[in-house]
C-alpha cells in the first residue's frame, strides 16, 4: 500500500518526534510513502517566514530526508487543483485542501493527526 504523508507527519518522522502516533509510525515504516510537493512548499514557506527551523538548509535537508527515508514526491497535477475547486469549505488551509484533494484523486490514505480529513471521505491513519 502507498500512503500520503501530511506535512507534520513527514517532519515528525524525520525528527523522530514523539508526537507521531504509534499507528502512524508503523505505517510510515512499513508502507511506501509519498510526500506532496504541496507539503514541501508549505515547509519552504514556513522556513522563509521564520515559523519553522530545520536542522540544515531547506535545499539540503528535504532532499536528504526524502532520499534517506525512501520517500517519493507526489507531483501536483491539474486534476488535484480541479478537485480543490469543488471541495466543501470544511477546511480553510490551502495546503491541507490540496493534500486532501491529492488523497482523494490518488485514492491514498493520509497519515495525519488532522481529524477533519475524514469529513472529506479520506481514510486517515493516525
């Protein structure tokens, strides 16, 4: 099975953060994992605004972690954006809306602590 990692799940896995649930940790360890370019964009934005500090520069840290963990990037396709345009307004965060759209369009479970994703019919692992 392939799973899509929410931004926080990716970061918490990379930093071995205890906030990552046992079930999420198991899924990441055992399944093929994809990280959306939307998540990487969100990380870049937060780093540039000073809201997130990484152990090394973004352009070094992210590729190193993707490679070391065997994660593959999930490109943003037009159909993902089109799905965003018709999603109900249950979630206002544009990054999360795109992740939800990708999970729906790719039929992937989302590793996320965010319970609201289930209201979109997305299978959540947490």
